[in-house]
């Protein structure tokens, strides 16, 4: 397995440090904004979003005239995060949910649609203050109550929507439509919470005019993970199999690690049998099935290597026993003092096998390895799965995500499709690398600037000076750079294809032409200066880590330092990302030409290619040549500066028969430019 992404963290321990009111830093940041009517919270798994909502909701109930708090989650298992919680004496009040109003735990949520709606209506008529339900229950109940008494029934209520990326601005998204009605009416309070503020498709979560009403609070993955006490590194890797994926399970599944295995979606190319049969084959690859634990419903499997009995939770089989398995997984094992017994809770289960479950909101802090089988088209899903492994826990030093995908080999029916799937899978790692970075803010650095070239402010935002950078010239372009970059990065990663990674693609084609195209399709009526400023910010964001890492790896190889995740913290300055960026920029100035000269897509492809043998890599490259994109005026214009530099450096023009694919492409661009020029001259002569 080859890691496309390797990140080391400082283990500062600040993520779990609480203030005098019992709040972590993210929660305190949210509480400071408690006066806002509409709040959008972007924070990673395990950051404490549910408790942040508790602090916020209690203040609104106590001090802001809010009558009720309605918490909506995408599935019942997530409802446990919002159960009654003791917050005193640090806070002025405990969070209390009457058991019958936690519809995710009371049993009502498992009932019919009419039972759920009736329970919700009874809550609204009661004097109680808090209800927890699913998104679906909230949608149905809202429709019923609006039809009966009008939308004013939700006035002075706080609507908290967890996993907010389920909302979309599309006209066919009912949750999004309800949200827009609440925003237009401006009588209810809204808190939207998500760990991945992009849907993975082309539809935005919120319309710009709606998002402008929200007070946005961002707590980055980097802030969260760098502040952990135990977890010190994360790796994201890809492994390839031939034939059926089950043949690769012994190589990629380390049964000494606490692991969540997600089998392929039904109907996908990787799924080769009935889902329960696939689970059985995975168990057979591990060892011998010897029974089932009566209390938990976990399968007991004797490992082949040493006879150890492993406990495996099967969440794929949707029989009546799955409810007991889910309950056993969410039930925390505690000691006599009521606190979690770490050793016993860790030993509770060894492996979880799932299909559509154990993703967003699923809390198993001991997970060390998330193994996903098959290509996932949704980048949001990949981010959510990786988030299962990035929780801090005693004795957990490293977390790993592995995507096991089909090798684009000769036995693949359509090689081109397999190559495209490979590129799309790699794009998920590129996106996660971006998600894991700190919040960056870039500014134009002039000669004689006395500011430090890299500074970190009190909110954890990293400010970096870049020579030649065009700063956003308008309020609109500035707002896009400050608020929309995560979504633009997601779109950029989804654009990864032959035109961004082939050998004959110049870096500037990716950083200039492709990124410009994405921005122009995302926003209407931007000026050329606005578009270019946003493009440069996006290119810098996508390349800054790659530039710094290359520099650090070169320094490590020269000094003999290991690149193993277990030893990264022994490197100078901890080798975490911010220190790598600081070290690089202190050695040489960062300018926009350097940024545009690196292709972030190609970097990821080159790393993944290390896992492929030479004949297969040649076949993949041949498939890319077969998908050759015809020369366009935009690409020729983008390549023109490179052609001029080539002529100056080599004293000749690019050779169309050169062995170097990039030189051949420049020659093709030059021929295109000359043909277009001749065409214009002929047209002029004919007039």
C-alpha cells in the first residue's frame, strides 16, 4: 500500500481542554456567537458539535425567548449524541431530553410515519423544550403542522440540523425547501452543523442569498487533530486488486487493528455476490466462525494465524438481530466510577463490517483503520468514512484509511472506464488532504514587507504572503476566497481526469485553465480580475502543502530522517504541516509563478502509480493517450509562455516527435497557434 497522504500532528492536547464553563475551544467559539439567529458550524467529527449545540440551545431557551429546541439528525444512531447530558456545575443548566422525546431512542422512530408525526405534534403541544428526531420525521411533521396550524407554529423555535450537507439548494430537496421558508419568515432560529460542507455533487448546500444570512463558524480538521492528545499521524492509501476483491483481503486487512470494513455498494462493479455472502467470505478470509455472542450479537471468529477469538459486528445483515448489534456498539462500557473503562471498551469489538452504516455520526473512537472496498463517487462519503478513524483515544497513535479498488488491468472489460475510476478514487485522497489542512489566508507580499511571511493568528488561521499574488479586488471575490474555497476545492478534485494528469499536460493547464473553468462555471458575472484573484487563491491552497512537503522530504532524505509515520514527530520542528510551510518559506520566497508551476493532480497520480507495476502503468498511460483531448485555443494560449521559455532555454522549437510527452504537446500547441494565425491572415486578405 502506498500513502497518497501522510499527515503528522503536534499532539498539543488543546482539543479537549475546557474553559471555566466546561467548553472546548470550538464550543466556546460557537457560544461567543450565540446572539446570532442563524449559525452555520463547520467542524470535523469528534470536535464536540453536539455539545456545542447544547450550550447554545440552553442559552437561547434561558435568555433569548426561544420556546423549543428541535434537533434533526439523518439517522437514528446519531440521536444518541444528543441525549440528556450533565453540564453543571461548570454551566448554568444541564441538557435534558425527556426519554419519550428522543425519538431516535424511544422506539417511536422505528414506528410508522403517522406515529412519528403524532409524537412530534404532541411534543409541540407540550411544555417540554427539547426533541430529537430524524430529518425525515422533521420533514413529515413540518408538513403536517404547517397544513394544520401554519408555519408560525415554529416561530421562536431553534431548529438544529445535524449533518447539514444533506440539505441542498435544489428545488427537489424538501429539507432545503423547509429551511428556505424558515429563513424567509425570520421568526425561527437555525443552527446548521456539518463536518463536510459540500455535497459531492454539483448542487450547492445553500443559495448565496440564504448563506449570507448565516454567521459562519469554522473549526478545521487541522485544529482538531493537531490538538489531540494521542493520535499523532494519519495516512490515506490506495491498494489495487485483480479479479475479485476478496483475494486481496488478507493483504490489506490487519486484524490487529480496530477496523471498519465497508463493502461495495450493491450494483457496483466491485460487488460480485449477495451482500451477506460477501460478509461471510470476508470472515472466512480472517478465520473460522465459531459462534455468536448472545449479549451483543457479535460474530466470534478464530483467527487463522494464532487462534485468537475476534469479535466482529455485522451491520450488513438487516435481520432482526441487527438492532441488538447496533445497540451493543453504541453502549459504552464503564467502570465503577461511571467513567468509560478504556481497556474494556476497546476490547468490546475488533472489526465492524458495514454497507450503508457506520459512516456519518458513528462514534467508535477506537477505530484505527477504515477499509473501504470499491470506488466511491461521493467525495462527501469518503470524508465521512475517514472521519470514523480520526478520533482520539488512549493508545491510538496512528489512523489509516485504505481504499481497495480494482486494478485497471487487462482483465478489465473497459480499460478507459477503469482508469477514470482510478483517477476519481485518487481525487478523494486529494480532497481529504485539502480538508486536513489549516485555514489558509493569502496576501500579496511586496518587496521590503516587514511582516513575517507565515503567521498564525488566535483562531488558528495561517496567513501567508505570496509575491505577485492578485488580491481579491471586490467584496464579492473576497467573500468567495474566505467562505467558498472548500467547495471550490471539492469541485477541482472532482475535475481530476486525463486532462489534469497525463504526461503531456503542462502544470499551467491544470492550475490556470482547469481552475479558471471551474470558477467561471460556479459563479456568474465575475470580472476577469475577480476570476484570476480567486483562481490564484485556489491554486495556492491546493499546492502549498505539496510544495512544503517536497521541500521537507528532500531535506529528510539528505539528513537521513525516516518518513515513517511513527517517526515523523522526531523530525526537526515536528514536521507538521505548518512547520514545514514556515521552514520552506523562510528558506525561499513564495511566488505565484512557483505555485502555478506545480500540478496538484499529477502529484497524487504519481504517488498512486508507485503501487502499480511497469507494464500496467504503461497500459494506463496508453489508455490516456487514446483519450487524447484535441488542442483548444485555451490550452494553446496557456502553453504559449512555456513554449517561449523552451525556445529561450533550448535554442530551438519544441519537437513534435520528441520522446518527452510535454515537449510534443507544446509542439502541437505551436502548430495550432500558427495554423490559427494563418487562418486569420487568409480571412483578412479575403476581405
